[in-house]
């Protein structure tokens, strides 16, 4: 691809998005520039504090459990109280809890505060995703999610490299740095982002449109299929934060080595996400999701054969391609399946799939590495990728052949005249809620 083509793709990727999206994008970028806990918690506990891989897995799993607890509640809050207050409260409390974690000494205290950090940090995700669906036109959502994912990884590419050096000097400095930047995000959201939650129109109120509860989400079979597959693919990707540092630590690699290897992930996404976005918008979601699952599973599987920093970096390249394809494609599908007045709850359920994976991934990694060694972990991850690919094929085939495709919800500025078109086509379930 020529330089001119890259410039044209970049212009097309950023054109036409509202100003509010860019403030939200900036908030995401600043937040990820301070990412430290999720990236270096495993090495902090095993290398710096001398705990076992199993204990590190337990603590990181508690961090994931906190996300499970908060995801659904935060989704309900985003629908009832609004996206903006939910986001500000989540980010401010995250800043406090991350700073507190850096000062904890006793193992029980570390575990308890890690749980709190997980609850507060994951509480912001449903609000961010619901707000993005609110303010961006349906036809631009895949592009918007791709750009937001690009911001996440731009920040991560910088922070992972810098934090690796910071960790060798002081882990506490890393905790405090993340707390400070997260607090900046809370202030930015409070000052620059208006509330985006769609209000029910007079016609919707007169028609007595039923409220969308968590039961509605659970009865939406198509959406829950996406949630289940999201869990599997998340369990794979999260081994980059849990299984990979454990395997590298037990193999004699340093925190700096891991920082350099995992930074490849962020750098590649920064370089490739925007050029690839235009292709993703026009591609077949079934093929994109299936290929991404296989690349993820077998990319991590190749880690079993890597014995140096450069070869580990090559395996990261493989599963990073899967991330570039999977994340915006899947999030675009989630947004299409989420009804207008239930986006917070739907996004909360989707976020919970990642949170449950964050709970299970460290337990899986710690147990398998301690009991059988890292090679068994990577073989299991390759198998999960195969299962996820088969699941995506079956789900998208059902959508294409047996059931109507997801209905694109109307933007907040132009609500539909009645409730029915704004919800996924599981109408009986919604009507019963």
C-alpha cells in the first residue's frame, strides 16, 4: 500500500465523526497511557514480591471477579442514571483504588484491593460503549470502535514499554502513575462530554414501551451467543496479560523483556488498525470472526515453540492480527444487536463476558503452568481458538440462513416512531420483559 493510499485511508477513517466521539477517544487514550496494573500485576506478584504463580493467578482472578460483579450493575446505572455520571464515578474510584493497591503489603490486603480495582475499572466499560453507540451513526460504528481500539493500543504501546522500565525502578511509581492519569480521565469526561442517554419520546411513552431488564438480555438467544463466543475469545487474548508473563518469568525473562514483547501488540495495532478499518467495514463478518478466532488460538499456540524475545515477538504478531480484526467486528455486531433504550444493559452483559474471562484466564494459566507446564497452556489455547471459530461459523450461519439479521437501531437524534424496530428481532422475549 502506497503512502498516498495510507493517507487517504486515514482521512476516510477519521472523517465525519462527531466532536463528542473525539473527546471520548481522548479520554480512552489518556487512560491507556497509564495502564500498569493489568499489564504488570502478574510480574509484580511473582518477580517483585516472590509469590507463587498460583497466588498471582488467584489475585488477578479476584480482579476479574470484581469486573464480573460490577459489569451488569454498571450497565444498569448507565441506562438509569446516565452514561456520564457512571463513567465519572467509575474512573474516580478506579484512581483511588489503584493508588491504594500500590501501598498494600499483606497478601490478604493485596487480594481484597485487587478485587476493588477490578470492580471500579470494569464499571466504566458499559458506559463508554453505550455512549459511543449513542453518539455515532450506525453506519460509522465499526469505524468508531476501530478508532477507539486504536487509541487503547496507542496508549498501551507507549505505556507497556515505559512501564517495563518503571517497574525495574519502582512498581509503586507505576501504580501512582496509573491513578493520576485515570483521575485526569474523570475530569476530562466531566468537563467535556455531555450526557448521551436517549430519552423516551412521547410516542414511546404513550405506547407504554416495556422496560428492558436483564431478563430481556438473557432471553435474547442471538445476543447471548455473541456473549458466549466473546468469553472464549477473551479467554484466549487475556493470556497475553496472564499466561505470557508467567511463562516468560518462569523461563528467566525479565520485566523489561516482557514489556518489549507485549509492546509489539500495541505497536502493530497502531500501525495497522486504521488502514485495515476500511476493509473491515466491507468484509463478511462471518469470515472475519472465524479467521480471527483461528489466528488468535494458533498464534498463542506458537508460543510453545518460541525461546527468545524476537521469536516471542513474532507469535505476538500473529495473535495481534486476530485482535485487529475481531474487536471492531464483534463490537459492531454487539451495537447492532443492542436496543436503543437497553444499550447499557446489553453492553454490561457483553463487558461481563470479558470480566468472566479475566476471572478464569489467570486461574487457568497459573494452574496449568504450575501443574503441567506452559506448553499445555498453549495447546489448550489453540483448541479454544478452534472451538471459537466453529462457534462463529454456526452463529453467523444462523443469522444468515435461519433468522433475520440484527436490526440497526435508530440514532438518538432520530428515534424510531415505535419501540418494535429498535430492539433485536427476539420480539416475544422483549415484549415479556
